[in-house]
């Protein structure tokens, strides 16, 4: 019996390992910010405090799904000269105007960013943007699940997806701040602070290629996700699977926390 259990456990771990995406190096982010604006690290420290957040592997934040009927988002920071909006794509869709569905505009400056001018896929109340998944009750209209986040810099007709392989960023050179994931325009953090626990996504609006000269500061829009959606697979699932995924790890963690 024990031998059969070990074999079954080993098979489960092997299946998990083959189904998970390969580990990706973290997308390069300009550590000093750009154009005199604060760096992304400085922004995160101001919002949540130091040592309360971790970067998500950039292979692990490309596709998202609803864990609740609806989700709410707060636009926290915006350091961008161009008009921009948040939207979504169906997974596997090329990032372009034909496939992009706008949810709401992102306006305001600095730490006074807000969502505005919502489409039928979003509703705004008290500065908070609400979106519905397939189990949500319209209005607003329902998003698919899973989905990819979308971002549009309307001044330059740039369309970006959280699914970085779908971004048409030809000749991307890293903007002079590294050669890692040169088509990625969104980075994700998991925050565990006194006032907030959840995901934060941050965008770079310009092409990383020589034509637009992205500064890779990823502070053009910083958005707090208050719950209801999560990346696929969940980062916690990745961690557990990497250690065996046998269900004993969570028990050990809970035990230590309760001790």
C-alpha cells in the first residue's frame, strides 16, 4: 500500500511539473524610474511599505481567471504623458486594436490616478472599478475566464497584453535596461501588508524598441486588484508543486503559524 502511495504521489508530481510553465527570469525594470518620476520600487514602498511584496514570475502572470463572480480594482499611480486605458484579451489573441476590449480609461497624475469613462465591461463607484466574470450578474457585461489583461496607449496606438508572447514589439532592445523579456509590458506583485493583501499590476506604455525608447520604468499605470481574480496557475500552486504538491506543505505552514 505504501509503495502504491509513493508511486501515485510521484506520478502526481511529474504531471504537475510537466503542466507548469518553465521558470522565467524577471522582466528588466529600470531601477531609477524615468523622466524624473519615482521608480517602481519607490512607488511600491510608498503604497505598501518595504518588504511586504514579492514579484511574480513573469511566466506566471500572463493569464488570469475569476475566483469570484466579480472583482474590484483601484488605480493607484499613473506617471504617463499619454492617454491610456485598461482592457482585456481572449487568451492566445494577438495584442492589437481588433482583439482589444477596453474596460476603462486611466486618468489623473502621480498618486492621484483614477479610473474613468468605463465601457459596458466596467462600472465605477467611489473611484473603484468593478468587473464581472462569467458568474457575475450584469451590468457590467461579463468578462471571459480565463483572460489576459490589456493595456492601450492611445496616443501612440500601442496595444499590449499581459500575455507577453502576443505583443508585437519588433526590434525590442530592452530600452537600455536589460535584455530580459523584451516584449513584456506588465509586471505583477503579490502584496501582504497591514492594509492590503493581493495583487498589484504595473505597466510600461512605450515600445521597448528603438523607435519609442521605452524607459522601462513600469510606472505608467499601477493598479491594485482587490480580489476576485488571480493568475493561472496561482503562484502558491507553483510553490507547492515545486516542493511536491502532496498537501502536507500547507499543513506545516499552518502549524508553524499557529504555534
